[in-house]
């Protein structure tokens, strides 16, 4: 059995009882993320226990008596079936407990630092929080765990910090930013266990219904049965732009619209709804998991245009200011994947009179539904910078060398509360690989 040097050092330190809290956390993270390493770790401990037993006997070879110590990683010796069987069973249980732990270990010390607060908070910036169970009933609270993952709590919220890579959310909304350098962060709720694969995601827990909403903002997560379930294998993998509501019986349904203010939450649960109250579409596929992101005041320079792409951001036309008419309007982030759709309908419920804007790729033929109900404002926007993909294969680089897609801005005034339905981004038979349209709404 062979480990990389860094892993071997962690294993040896753990077995010898000299591992620091940080080293234990590193080992736990690797054990959670790498099934093959878990197997080798148990096999290593099995050999270590067997050697200790042999070394304790008077008839043991002197070389083994002198060489063996906890954590010693010798060349492979022969097998001792009775000892090996007992050791394997006991140590497998120990390792499973290490990786599946749902209560904090007294041997671990997790540093919980307050990064930011709302004006209503009882905490202070820079404070080191001693309590593992943190509840807030007003405002928001941003925490950093061991100089690693950050948690953004939005009241009311009740969170338990089990260690620097393991959190349980009892109620409320929490946004997690794990970063790109850490894998294996675990978040538990009563409905599911979420294993992060290097990303940013949000959960909202409704303890009365036992449901959990999960929204992936960047990267990827795995959704597993809740802690203590008979099976632990993931039953869903979610990527950026996906959102689900998970019930206690593992029943899942698409979460179609999310309000993306400082509190990421299901649109129909927002306490003070704005001009947009609901966003739905006619997609019937039960496996479809994309969500529309409503960003109040989100139409401004350098704001994300889509829920499924992290690079394409809204910009003014080159050499111009961001259009004043659009600045500060509520933005609706669509799915760039839908740019190829022939039959998509997006329905937007409005609470009152509003001006609705649709930003359409300037290279696209104008869809009939847009010509019938909207007027061209003459305004222009751009998204970018894009990577060199098919969407921008015919685009000339801008003055900064970046690749940007230009959009024409169309407008419709809606004089009363009601539902507005937008059609597909492409006319049937239209060739090419063009960008999906964007949407903005301003109350009148």
C-alpha cells in the first residue's frame, strides 16, 4: 500500500496521537472525498495493529520488536488472519465514524470568526465566536471557519458548526462559499446531506415542513441521503444554475425562481415581494433543475447576466455609459442553455404597472412575439468577456481584447398587474449558435 508523502505524514501523525486539529481536518477531508484512500487507510491501520500484536510477543523477531511503533509504515509483512479480521472490522467502524460524524468532537477546535454583520447584529466584526450553535433572529451574519469556508447567515437562522468542514443547518437561510481550494465540505439538514465539490451554494431550511431548498451558484455539489440514513451514496448532482426543493422523504421538485438579494431564497417566500412576484416556464421535463434568478436593482455595470454562466456580465456599449433608463431595474437572470430553444415560454407575474425590457442578441433575427408586443428602444448593451466558444466565433475583440456580445434593448409598458409571457429566443429554422436573451423589469 502506498500513500503520497503528505498523506503518509497525516496518517502517521493521526495514529501516533500527535496530529493537530488542522491535520485531523485535512485527513477527514481526504477520507470523505477519496473512497480508495479510505480503503488503504483501513488496510494500513489493520497492518499497524497486527504488527503491534506481533511485536508484543516474546517470540517476535527482534527486528519487528525494535522497528515497530505506532504509525510505522513498513514493507508489506505476511497476513495474520485472526488479528486482521478483528482489526478490519473495528477500524472500518472507526473510520466510518470519523467521516460521517454528526456531533462535534471535543478534540477539535474550530476557529469561528465574524467577517461582517448587519447594523442590527449583536456580534462585532473580528469577533471570535466561542459557541458552536449560532442563532440570529434579525439581520445577517458572515462567518469564516478556520481561515477557509465562509457562511452567510440571514435571519432567522439556526446553525451548528460541527467542525471547520462540517455544518448543520437547523433552520433559516445560509449561503456557503467554500472556495476553489477545498473539497469535501459537508452541510447537513434534516432532509439531505450536501457534499461540496469546490463551490458556492445556498440552502434554506423550513423546519415546520421539513423541507430544504438548495441553490447552486457556482461549481457543483452532491446531494445525499440525510445523515444516519441507511444509504449514503449521492442521489443527485447539481451544478451552477440548478435548484431543488427536497422533502423529508427525498421527494424533489424543481425550484424555478429564486430571489438573489443578500438573502438567497425561494421567490414565493420573500417577505416583501417587489414588482416581480413569480417566474415560471413551460418546461415539463422532471429532470430539469434550472432556476431563474431575480436580482432587485441588478441591472448595472458588471452584473451577471445568466444563472448558468459565471463570466458573461452586463456592460455598457463600448465607449458609452450604462443606459440610465435601465440602471437599477430588477434583473432576471435566464439560462444561457435555452438559447437553442424553439418553443420556450417564460411567464412573469407582476404586482402592478411596470416597464419590461428584453435584451436580445443583436445578431439574431427579431422573434415575431417581440415585434408584436415590444418596441426597440435604440439602447444597446454587451455581455462578456466570453471565452473563445461558439457563441462568439464571429465576434471581433473589443478595445481591451475581450470578446463581447452586443444586445438590442426592447421595451413594453404593462399598465396593470398581471402575467406577461415571453416567447423563445430563436425563430424556428434560424441557424447559428446565439446568446439567450436577458430580462429586466422596472415598476412604473
